C-alpha cells in the first residue's frame, strides 16, 4: 500500500494517535494528538506530541492536516502544538458547533467564545473528500458517541475515532450530551459495510491483562468478534446492552479540563491579566456518570 501509518500510544490516557503519510510526496496528516496534562498540578507537557513531531521531522514530512475525530473527553488535544511546530490545518466535523454550544453553556464561557467552529481551520461535511499528498481521504460522519464524531477513510484504512474499540472491548459509550446508542449502532454499520479487508484503526485501547495494547483490526474481524456489534446483534439488542453498560460508567477523569480545551481546537484559554491561563471546573453539574 502507498499509505504509511505510524501509531503512537499514550499510556496515561489509553489514546492512540497516528501520523499517516504519502511516501510519494512526503505529505502527512496527524490524527488525534495528545497534550499531556497532570490534573494534580495543573501542568501541561508536550511529551506525547513531541514524539510525533520528532517522527515528522526525522522523515522530513510536511503536515497538511491535523485531524480530530471528535472533541475528546479523555485527553487534551495537542492539535495547536502540532500546528505551531509543523504546520497543517486543524480539522474536525462540522457538527462540532453543536458540541461547542452545549459546553459553552456548561462552562459559562460568555460572548467571547463563539460556538461556530471558527477555532478550527476546516470543518468537514459527511462524505467530503480531501487530499494528503496524492492520497484521497474521505470524512465520514459517525455520530452516536457524540453528535460530531468523524471517521477518516484513506485508501484501505479507516481511523474510527471513538466508535469501535478492539473487538474484545466492543464500542464507545453513548451517555455524553447528544450521544445516542441507536445512532451509534447505525454509524458502526456504515463502517462495517466497507469491504472485509478494510483496516480499522481505533483511537483507544484499554487491554485486559491477557493481551498487549493493540490498535488495528479489520472489518471482517469486527463483524466476527466484536462483543457488542458482531454479525447477528440487532439494533435493539445493542441499544439495550449499551445503555445498561453506560449507566454503570463514571465520568472520564479528564472530561472537565479536556473539553474546554478541545472545543478550542487544542488552544488553552486566553491568559488573564496576570499572564496565567485558567481552566474552569463547574461544581455539582455532572452526575455520577457522564
């Protein structure tokens, strides 16, 4: 295959970021980069993102795109850091506006924050095609986890974001604002309708002790082995399973710091008069599960 894919696993958050490139042109895209965040000290670091930048620079790649699959609740985005040091356009699905509107209210951000997606360089529509060098990529709207989730198909590979996990872990939760188990099932069916040999690259892995971290499966493997949506599982069965499981899940540890950064395309809040940026933590708003 002409596409080159390099995964980067972040052990602290279980996130898998990707650098994918076109060997013929040296053009590249970065998917879901992580900004390290220590919740106890409030300090950010760029260790995880700098691993990607080292890879990009060592291979003399040119970053065209920094692709976010959605506004993540489990890690802060390093998209702005990647753009600052390697260029590229930060892009996400157009329904990010819906997510921004919800969290603008939660954080009481006021008139200075525009819930119009303008913090991003490009907003994809469903089915929109774009180029990474000579590679043709397609943005796929796959809502359900959130209203704005996107998957990105490049040749025989699909970067699924938080729709599918590895087959032994199943699927993403659907209890975030705007999430919907029925819609997630239908989004996953779009992915599983692709050719069986299509490679699927997940955004997270939380492996059991019985296996190492993994991030690549296939449509065929997911249809045969996925514990939530393998062949034969009906939409009704999936919705019942997903909703029952979601009711037992605690809110992600970093949801409150992460989302106020991620709806800003990875930019920290504007420094105040003393030169310090502050994150806002709304009290007694989130329930025991997200």
